[in-house]
C-alpha cells in the first residue's frame, strides 16, 4: 500500500478475495480492476465493492473463463 499513490489506477492480478483492493480503496482512493483464477474468490472480491470489475482468468492459458 505504501508504494501506491493516492487516486491511482491499479490492476490487481491474482486479487484473491480482494483484501488488497479494500485497503487500496480505503487508504488510497484507488480505482481498481482485478483478475483471479478461482471463481469463489472472484465472487467474494466483487462483494467487497472495492473493485470496478473483477474477472475470472486463467493466466496459464491466457484465456478468460466465462
């Protein structure tokens, strides 16, 4: 968090359940987009409302999971 300036645009790769996103939104007023492999974690991250959007994505195959 200390490396992120206020009002930054952040791309959170591997955002898990969104803990970092919540902190960045609260302490840095960041605009955050997330990628995560696990659908359950994507659902939790979306529920935080910290992210503009979160997508389930498999970076091993470079494909979005729909």
